[in-house]
């Protein structure tokens, strides 16, 4: 996970990065991205991408919360 503010990136699983994302303050969440090891297809885009944006990370965090409860 990178936060675009020059801090040291976090290297871990999607779950680890999503849990850490939950600890960020709102400003840091707006600047966070997860760099993937394999590109993924996104609907509406012609090419695959290597990054998860904050809205996608938020979705993952909410899903993780629902699944653990």
C-alpha cells in the first residue's frame, strides 16, 4: 500500500493493507492506493490496472468488517 505522501509503503496481503487502511485518518485515506502484483480488469475501462483506488479499498474494508462479524 502506498499513501502518496512519501511515507514508507506497506508490503503485505490485501487483507493486511485493508486493515491498515482502516487506521488511516480521512486525509490519508483519500491519498492511499494499493499496488497489485497482477493487473485487474475494471468494467468500463479498455485496459487492466495495477492500482486499487480509495473507493475500492473502502469497499474491501467494509466487506472485511461484514465477514468478520
